[in-house]
C-alpha cells in the first residue's frame, strides 16, 4: 500500500518531496525518514505535525536516519552503519527507543543484505542482529540495548534514593523500581495490570518532581517466573501498544526484586517481546518488525 501524507494544502506540482516508510514493532509505530543523502529540516513543531494522527501521517515516534560521522581512527571509518535520531509525537527529541531500533535495523538490513548492523544513538551504539522469523512468518530482530543503569544519578532522580524501592506513590501505585535503559523508567508491580487506570496516573507520574527528565511509567503483573504482563505510559507520547525500553526495564526490575529470572517474555498490548538481562549487564530484546506503508512528505 502506498499513500501520501495528509497536509493542510496540497504540494504544488513539481514540488520536492521526501519519501518515508511507516513501520511498527508490535503496534508501536514509526515514520522513518532517510536523511543520509540530504538533510531533512525538522524542528519540534514540524515533527509534531507529521506525527499528528488526524492531520499528519500519524505515529508514536519519528525516526530520522543520518550518515555516521567518520571515526577518529586510522581508517577513518565509523563503527556505526547508521545514526538514528528520535522524535516523540509531541515533537521533542529523546534518547532511546527499543522498538524503533529494531525497525531501523531491519530497514538497513533490507537495504544492505547484512544480518548485523550497528546503530548510533545519542546514548551510544546499539548492535542489532537478524533473528529469523516468528511463528506467523514475521521478521524478528534482536537488539543489544546496552547495560541497565541503576544508580539514582543515572536514572536520573532529583535526590538520592534506593532505585529498587522508590518513595513514589499515586493512587494504587507504589513501591516502584527505577531503571535507565537509555531513558528513565519507573516500574510498578501490580496484581492486575489491565485494571490500572494508567491513562490518568501515567501523565502525573511522568512529570513527578522526582524525575528531572520526566519518566516512562510501566505497570507490570507477574504471570509466572518466565512471563510478565506490562502496560506503559510513554514519556511525551502517552499509552502505546508496546515499548521496547519499557519491556527491558520491566524485566530488569522484576529480576532485581527476585520475581523472575534474568530472562522472560514480556506481554504488551501489541504482542510479546523476549527480554534477557545478560551476565555482563546488557539487556537483549528480540521481537518482530513490519512495514505498514510508504508515502511522501513535502520538503
């Protein structure tokens, strides 16, 4: 399916356009714009307009692909295959996106024929590998999301606290675990994740004074030592069908509490992710990616 993005006015005949690809990982959806050959001017307002689901293309995040700068090595070759920059649908730029990283990895693998790519982000390099196909024939990608950061300064928090048990509570939610997976998360364990009114509680907790950079909010229900049900309020986005960094943070939080081992399936509104907190502290995420459609944006 091919579509053109909705705009307030039609582009004049012959006007320059930029191709985009709409992708998703478990319903967490992205507009991918390739700016490696020529820059794509983008400020907060334009990013928000493209992400608008009524008047733009519509997405949770925009993913802008850029060419890596030459590395300061003898060969002058970057370790990365591509740079990924991320804009939330409120227009603001953020540091990390796990489902987005899988989609970008798949995009570059399709282009190059490789089964391994390195993605540069503002918080470091991410290794991604093709992981075969799922039961329904979907393409699977594994991304090494890097180490889970657990010190209060790394989250960051506004004051020193034990990140395994935050002094943070609102309504039925209390006693959360803080984890940074390239972005800050607070994970609350509950008896029934579906029963939590995360639409009301999420935006208040996201902007709590304890989080100077705001936070992603997860509610998690332990189904078994190998299976967790999780719902998420994403910082700057709202409720999403899936959140890769949130799933990683949730597994780490559960393992820290002794509720699970270091590997589990995280069940999100949009489907399942396989998460492993490896012995070296890195968190590995495996899940599906898909292309929804392509289109064009006016330059």
